[in-house]
């Protein structure tokens, strides 16, 4: 187990350094390492590029990937559905709707650019509220119906409804405000500044820390709510804390990084497959590391630092990871039901 976590940490550190080094102006990896460790840089220009232009985006991608992965683990346990994740169940779409109401309803032209601190917090709060609304509806359906497939379909429909509402807002909005929203809905960590990163780090750090204390109660929930209650665990409290943390993580990452799909679905399954256990004390940190690696590698492929002449939205790349995982979960579940 220790060797696997060490490997994941090394992969993450390697992804951070390589992503910072590559770009329209390539910087030697040795120099990047020297700048990050405080040993100085051969060029002040390179130091400015690393610290001011690239490092905030890389750290934002790391935090977003970890947050979405941890949210995915909690949702899959709470919904008892291996296909649950903030993107698939429409939670990210709800966050986009909440944020879009504030973005398109303010006088600012750019995506979070030009907005004051209060307006930024308004966008974040609206995104969290939108994510929480969808989560409450989806959980209500899950507890009433109990069929994972029905819950999945309801989540997809909620996502479509939220998307339709955003389209209606766009239709009646000043065209000058739409370009930023287009970038926002497709997922990107390229516009994150140090000030915005401070908000992301503070919120995600606090909520990710909370997930450590939820690991043991979530383990008990794997065996059913009645069993967890017999151990003295307040199931209602665990539900509220988990749903609240998922809503906050999804809302904050969506408000500042846009909708990044499939990370919360793929990372937990990859973590369980590598660890060969469902113990949340191990799965949660492993998923966080894997989610961070997925987002950083996706950003590298998408050309986020100018590696290519054009850039792709993160969703276009993360879908290549998430879609095969969905197919694998569906096919393996069917094979087990048929006794193969």
C-alpha cells in the first residue's frame, strides 16, 4: 500500500513539474525544480512565468481533480451507485446554472474577470447552491426508488434541465457576456489567478480535511444504513455532512474552473482497483491523488500552457478516461449478474 501511494505522489509531482515546464516558452525541468524549491532561477523572466503564469493554474488543476474525486467517492457510497459522480448526476450542471445566473446577471463582461471579491463569492455561493439543489433532488429520488439505473437517468435529466435553463439565460442575455460563459461551461483551469486560488485552496482544503473524519462512517454505510445506525453512527448527520461537502467541492471547482467531467467517476474506481479494497481510509486519499493526476495530464494534453497552437476544453480530454470506466462498470456488473 505504501509503495502505491509513493508512486502516486511521484506521478503527481512529475505531472506538476512537466506541466509547468512545457509551454510556448519551454523552461528546463531542472530550472523549474530550482524555482519551486527556492534555489533560484537562471532567468527572472522564467521565474515570473513559473510563479505568476503557470503555477496558479497547475495548483488549481490539482485541487479541482482532488475535490471532484473525493466528491465522487462520497456520492457513490451515499447513492449506493457505482456510476454516481458530480458530472453524471447533474450536480455540476446545477452548479453551472447557479453561477450562470450571477455571471450573466452582473455588469461584468469576463468570466470572474473584473468582478469584485463580493461578486466572486456570489458566483461561488450560487454555484454551491445550484449543486446542492440537484443533490437534494437526486438523493430524494434515490431513497424513494432505490434503483441505481433510475437514479442515474434522473440525474442525467436534471443535468439536461439545468443545461436548458442556462441556454434560456443565454438567449436573453447581452452577447458581450457570452464568450466567458462558453469557456466556463467547457472546463478550464487556465484563467485562475493567485487571488482566486486562495479561495479555492481555503475551501477545498477545509472540506477535503472533513472527508478524513467521514471515512469511518462511510465504511459503515457500505454495509447499510441500519448496520451503521446499530454502531451508534448518526446516519442523517453523515448524509448531511457528505452532501454538504460534495455540494461545496462541486460548486467551488465549477465556479472557478468550469465543469470538469468524469474525474469524480473514474478516480474512485481506479483507486479501488489498484488498492483492491473499498476502505474509505485508503480510497479517499488515493482517489484524491489519482483525480489530481488525471486533471493535470488532461490539461497537458489539452495544451493549456501553449504546448499546441490550439487548446481543447478539459471535458474533451477527461471524457476519454471517464467513458471507458462507465462502460467497464456497466459490462462488469452485467457479467456478475449473469454469473460469468
